[in-house]
């Protein structure tokens, strides 16, 4: 595996527009082909981290630190330079597919528009690319899906479509915000397997934020545990999950049911 750091976050401080600090001195790195999972409870700062990386307008304010993507400081970019990074360099999968999919526009049209926004492409070429990605995500009958609107598909299918749409421009880095939280356990397992497949097939580096430690156990190479806007534990998956040193990590491990396993009668 190429060990080049695609994403290198150094001493990042982030606040909301109201002035409340959300992230405090956060440092993380994402290497080529790596899957990094950031885990923590709601309100710990996980989703804010993704918003800061993408520099989503009006969401959060970076007050200190650097976000380096392929050696380029995203904090210093503005306008067209920053828009060229979003989607093409760094893709995003939101917790709810509705955040990236128009519920009443056909899937094929949405792929075409996303690809055309970053360069000339024919509808035929866009459809072909979409078919390949939908097939990679184990969505049967891609032709029917391209003709469908999101309101005609299940939640699990829409999440796969959203992942495929985020991958359409072949970004080097894919950010995923709680990509399994709204899905039942069986579909969660499938989404985890498909994210791994994308990494293996395209070499994509993936940063996932989640509150589900069981997803982390299946998916991650590296784990960062976040609490109160701080990284409290960070290391290889087996080390963090097998020998956690921070009480917060131990409490998460004790509290979250394992993926694919039901509670017993006493639970």
C-alpha cells in the first residue's frame, strides 16, 4: 500500500458561527487506500469534522490548524479552487441519502448532471459509468434504477445510489457520515462490505464517522475515538478495540451491540 498521506489534519480548531468551540486541537491523517473510522457519541464533533474538511459554506468556521489534501491546504482555498476539490478530489456520502439525492428526479439524470458539472460528458457515457458503479455496489438491474426516482427505491438502495454518486468522479478520498445508521442490520452488513469493495477495487481512501463500534470492527484499518471535540484515542483497529486505554473507548465497546448479532433474551 502507498503510504502517502492524502489527507493530513493538523491541530484543527473549529467553531460554530455563534462562537462555540466544537473541535479542539484535532490531528488525524488518512493514507492512500486506508479506511479510518472516527467514532463517538452524538455531539462529539464527528460530523463537524467532515463539514470542516469539505469547507461547507456557512456550517462551521476554522479558527486554527491545517487540512492538507495531497499536500494542498484546503483552509487557504476559495471559490473555484475549492469547488474543484469537492466531488472530484473528495467525495461525500451523507447520513440521509436525501441530502445528496433529489427525490423526484431520475437517478440517471442526477448522475449525468453531477458528472457534467465537472467536465464535458455525453449522456451515454454518464449512464455507462453509473451502470458500472451501481453494479459494483451489488444493485441488480442498473437500467431500472437509472430510470427510477429515489422515492421509488428502498432506503438501502438509495444509500447505495448515494455512494455510487459520490464515487462517480473517482475521488481519491470518500467521506461518509453515519452511512449505516438509518438501515436495518442486514443492510448495514452489506453497506460495510460494499465500502470495503470500493476501497479494494478503486484504491479509494475512506473516512467514516459513526457511533457504531460494530461497524468499525468490520470496516476500519485505523480508529480515532472522539469525545467532546477531542481525539481521546487513536491507533490501529485491533489495538484500539482489543486493548483500549481510555475509559470512554471502553464504555463505547461495552455499550454497543455487535453488528449482525441480536440481543439475547436477558438483554
